[in-house]
C-alpha cells in the first residue's frame, strides 16, 4: 500500500505546481475583489473554467513531452519570427509586472502579521526566490515546489472557520449569471486571465521537458511509442488534479470574501493584504492569519514559476541553453532572465504603485495576451513535426478550442463595454 501511494504521488508534478502557482497573490487579489464586489455572483466561473483549464494545460504538457521542446522553441520552428518575439515580449512584460505585484502583496501580508516595512520583506522574498532557483538543482527544487502547494490549504481552511449559507452557495456555484456592464465584464476577464494564464502554458510545457531530461530512460514521445500510454495517463492525472486544486482554492477565496467583506458592505479592496486585514474584525484572528500567511506561501511558489516561464520562453526563442538542472555558468543567459525579471519586480516594489491595481490589471493583461497564445498552441498541437503520430484526442481538441473561443469572447465583450 505504501509503495502504491508513493507511485501515485510521484505522478503529480508539473500540473500540480502549475495549478497551485495559478493561485498566486495576483489571483488572490482578483478573487478577493470578485467576491467583495459581486458576492456569490462569480462563483460559477470556477467550475465553468475547470474543464477549459484542463484542456489547454494538458495540451501544453503534451506538446512539451511529445516534442521534447518547450512552447517558444516550437513556435520558433513553425511560426514567423514577429509572432514569436511578440508573444515572448508580452509574456516577459506581463510576468515582470505580476512578479512586482506579487512581491508587494507578500510584503504587505507579512507586515500585517509581524509589523515592519513591507517593501524590505518583499526584497527579502525576491532574493530568496532567486537564490533558490539559481543554486538548487531542478529535481530538489521541483520537490520543494510540490510541498509549497500545501500553503494553498490555508484558503480551504479559512472557509471552515466562517459561517457559510451553503444552500445558496451551492445554487450560485452551478447557476451562470452575467451582468452586462464594464465592471462585471472587466472583473470576469481578470478572473479568466488569472485562471487561464500564459505563463502557466509555458511553465508546464517546459517542466515536462525538464522531467524528460531528468530521466535517462525517457525520450520524446514521438520517438518512443512504448512510453506514450503511461506518460499520457500521468499527464492527464497530474493536470486534472492540479487544475482541480487550483479552482477549489480560487472558489474558497471568492467565497470567503463574499461571505465576509461583501456581506458587511465592503465592496472594494485596495490589496490582497487589505482583504486579509478586513477579515480580522469580521471573521476573527484565525481567518485573518490563514488568509495573510497563505499570500506569503503562494507567492513563494508563484515567483519562481513566473520568472522561470519567462526565462524558458526567452531561451526557446533565442536558442539558449535552458534548464534549472544546469549550473549557472552553463546557462548564463537563461539564469540572467530569471534574475532580471525577479529583480525588476523587486525594484518596482519601491515605486509608488498601487499593489491592488497592478495585481488586478496584470490579470486583465494575462487574459488579453492568452487569446493569441492559445490559438498558436492549438495550431502547434496538430502539426506533425511537433507531435509526430501522437495526436490529440477529440476531447482535448474540443476543450482547447472551446477555451480559446470563450476567452476571446470575454475579452471582446470587455472591450465592447468600454467603448459603449
């Protein structure tokens, strides 16, 4: 039984970490704002987006494992250079803003618990994250990231210490509702941009390549038909659990702020840390502490994913050596991007930025950028040069294109509401 349990846990990796990193401080701020502003009105988005997330993330994982290359390297081979550089530039820009906002939120959260200056805490978090990525080999680092996913349990625990009208919550979770105004639609894009984010596409595909390189017996699936069935089963399980975990936590955050902040007339929060602080008089010290420290834990998980995905994309675009398993001197440009993105994020934290606005709009930017990236991913998934004979199932094709179409429609609706 112990061996069986261990082998099952070993199947969880890139998908679990990608799903957990999805609930970074940016996500926490977005879900907190959605719950505070609209109450239970957006709970239905989480079960709705779950199969779409699974479809697009599993497709990315399959591209990485089957081709033996990350997304950017595949885009470089099969698409015009202007598209490649445009996608990678937008990803680097969005990720750097996201890192800055995440670090600021982490610093503010620790300041609420321990006092002091949040900016210096943010600096410390950024430096620690950078050192871990540079000096810890991939296999040990991936194991550490797996354990950091436990930080997300803080949000499931928060739901258990507040009073919840479960019958109404269950009804609103399964009943879609859309208000056709700018505020609702912009927040909806932010929620979509947080749950379905471009940096997760690049990260999961690249981590499948890292897993492939770490196993001397493994080969890209298009050259190893005997490995196809077990690897695709593992990817399917890993992605389904990772995205399910992600959306359960997102639902818990939105529910917590709807029951507490929205119900008590607090419809706007200036930061994820303020959301935690607002819980203190309403839901008590335990809910406050769980919420605040969850921001720190999820940030420690998300910062390396954000910086790493940008570095993988840049390396794939310019044919640099790239692996967290390599020594820094063996992949200088790859690690330089990780350092530049992280330190730029730290530096932006010392500017007079509104953390909540930065977090919120980084989610909106991710939602807009995701549309062309998903189109490219789905086109890559049907290329023989990328996938060989390992074709996508009908389920994945339908989910992938449905995810792309839904995201495009939501973004168009948001822009339409802004000009009307």
